[in-house]
C-alpha cells in the first residue's frame, strides 16, 4: 500500500534564496498571477469530496475532529470520538514538538495547494504566452503567511470581500466568490458538537454565537485585532529576543524561564482573537478555517527567525503534558526523534523534528533570509537580528515601526533610551506614518530611564509585565484574561465593550478544546497550568506620564491602585473571578540594558511584586 509522502512544494525559484519564498498575504494579494491561482486552488481543495485524503476537509481534520486516523497513521481506524479512551487529533499542543509538528503539516497543505495550482495553470490559454506565465506562477506559488506581529488585521481579501477579481484561464479578469472567507462543509461532519453542528460554514466572530443563522462579523474581528496589535508586536519582539532555551520558547506550559511569552502562547492568542467563538478559537475544529494555514505559516516563520537567532538551539526532551495526541500517550516523553505523525518523509518513515531544521528541505524559504549565506550562521544571526529590530523593535526602540526601520546596531543604543509612546489609550499600535493609530502625531514624554547598572551606558529601563498562570481547562472553553489600567469603575459593564475601553491594555488568551470531555486524557489534565505575559510599559507611560520614573518605588503603588483585570469566555460572557480559583496574576519587572554594539536589550534579574495583586480574586497567592 502506498502512503502520502510530505515533500512540500517543488520547483520555482526566488533570487538569492535556496527555495521560493513564502510571501506575506498582504503582498500575495498584489501579485495578480499567483493570487489568481491561489484562490482557484483553494476552491478546488474545497470542492474535493470530504473523504479524499488531500481534500481541505481531510487535511484540516488532521489537527482535531473528526478524531479518525489519517492515511492509516496510528490510532484506531473509525474510532468513536465519544469513546472515553479516545485520543484527540494529531496536533501536539503543549509539547516541545509544537513548533516542529506544524512544519510538515503546513507543507502538506502547501504541496496540495501547489499541485492544484499547476493543474489549473495548464488550462490557461496559450495566446500571448499566458499559459507559460501562469505555469511559472504556479511553480513559485507557496502558502502565504500572515505576519500578525506587523499587521494584526488581515487584508480585506481574507476577511471581508465577498467577491475577488482574478485572472481566469482565458487571460481575462473575472469576479469569483471569495473562498478565503471560510470553508463550507459538505456535509457537516456528525462528530461536530454544538454550535459547530449547526454551522454550514466556518465562522469568525459569529453573531449570534449559537444557532444556524450565525454569520461572521468581520468588523468585530478587525476591531479586536486592532486592540491587540501593540501587545502582539511586543510579545513577538520579546519572544524572539529574550527566550533562549527550547522549553520556554516552544510551548505554553508554565516554566521558570524569562518573563516573555512562548511561541505557542502568542499563537494561542491569535487563534482566540481571530475565532471569537468561531472555529478558529477551538483546537478541535480550527484547522477547517482557511486563515489557519496563513496563521501557522507565520508561526513557522517565527520558528525560522528564532532558530537563526539561536543557531545552536533545537528541540530538547519534554513530556506530553497536555493529554497526548492521537499517537502520543499522555505524559510520554517526546524529543527530536519522536515521529511527527501522520507526516511521512518516506514510505513507512515519519518526519522527526531532528530533520526539520531547514525550510528549503520542504521547498520554501522566507523573505528575511534572501541573499544571506546560510552556511555562515554568525552572519545570518546578525542579519536576522537587524531584521527583527526593523520589523518589531519599534515599540521598544522608538515610537513607531517606521522609526525603527532604520535602526542598526550602531544607533540602537541612542534610540533605546528615547522610546516614546502614542497618546491613544486603547492599546493600538502607532501607525506606519509615525503618528498614533487615530492619525494624531502627538506623543507623550519618553519612557523614563533608570541607571540600574552603573558603567553600562546608563541606559537601563524597567520592563513591567503581568504574568498569568491558570488551569487551562477550568472554564471549559477558550477564554481571555484582559487587563486595564485605571479605576474599576471605568471598566464597561458590557464585556463586548471591554477591548474598546480607553483603559484597555491587552490580554492573555487560553486556547481550549471545547470537546475535551470526549477524551479521557483531556479530563485527566484538568490540573494543567498554562502561562503567559501581558506587557504593561506603554500603557503605564500613556496613563501615568507624570510619574517620572519606571522604578519600583513609583510603579508598585501605581499598579496596586490601577491594575485591573477581567475574564471573558471566548469573546462572550464575563467569567466571575470566583469561578476561576486557579487564576494567579503576578506583576514582574525586569531591568533591560543595551550595551554598546549590542543588537538586543540584555535583561537583568526579574523581580516579582506579589503585593501589587495580592488579596484580590485572581491575585498573587502570597506577599
């Protein structure tokens, strides 16, 4: 019997790269030939019978429901998802293999997408060289990534336009239904629980959240992502620059590492905020939404960037602490040689993390690596550090992404101490034009400087975060811990208005399988604690610009009086804090210095201040 081999796409070229680039979706929509093929290829994947192994439904279902074996890989063929001994899908959430498992997963989707694109290109007219042009476009087509750290709101072509203009096989422009808005099930799978059992299509921010008449609300998605842009950018920057061990980088289980979010924790937040009670906010059905693969292509890109900055680091052993998977028993040890099921590298031989260090092996690269000598890890590390500062360092080094774009190691020292903040108070990032998100050019005074380490350029500043630890399954669905800086009375009573409040800071989001009760391992993991961080610096500077210092003697009493939090269940009702006894919020401060010639800030010793939150529901357990 022959099985499907995951090779990734093949053919094509990008100048200065070992394989063609995956492109940002914001760029792909502007490349007419490739985008036309991309849209048509996705529509063909949708049209395939849901029983076909490389249909959109089957590939999406590898991640979670319908909880059946894919291509005969492990598990029990045709098992019943109501069986209390049933494993979940194949995805390795909460494990050290989380980043590496998704690499061949997206590559499988990508090779399928490209194969359809090539067949479609063959149908184009030969007149005026159109077919040759589109065959070249098909060879170069790769699954796009959505860089949420730079642009948290996806383009209209992905979230709101009902019709798209593409070039058809006759070489002429035509209008087609937009497949990127969601996948229509044919039929709805009987394994789906409520509310998904009533939804014919994948939805984002469904209104209402229950019932067969629910519709996606793209404006709500847009406003949600805008409110979190600043947090996403900061979380990404500190993840890439402050985490240097695989366990703290790779997954969201609680650790004693640096006070920065893991890749999986950031990933979780994107899922919850994009889904808004739709499929993307539930691991069991997230893989059916087409934006899933744009999101995970960017997760994979973050893995590539982090690996370039930490070239001697890769997967280290860990336990399957989040209930295991379809093929990995609960609490089994996983490592670089663990099979990344169900993805075969050769017949009867699965991919393992040890073989996934190079994206070019899967037929793709990322634009940040173009022109670099991949055989020289030191020069790659330096070049990617510059790219990270240019892309995401604006909220640390300067007042806008535009201001950060020209940063080089030589002038990072001067700009680090001069970081300023936008005047808007709703957590939105500054605009690309250098003003505030609302178009204003007004800025508050610079972030205060604290000479914490004499002799080190006098450029130390404190970075303040709220650490969230909570039992993953305590709410029974995905949920968010949202932070505010102000008085409790200023927080709107209506949870739907929380993120638009002028005192909203940002949130930590927990990505939860709502059908966890179908799985004995999920039930056994009721005590599993996950961890994340919300950055407070810019909100402090906005709301407390007259404080004059970020030193603990000033900030501790300020936060004790002004830091507030609320919990929201999957963009819906509020969760009473006394119903979430595991929640523990502790504030921490880390001094950062930028030494002469350094590319990134160097953290000092992190100090926790439990007195800021102690004594309140969800606060620190002890002083």
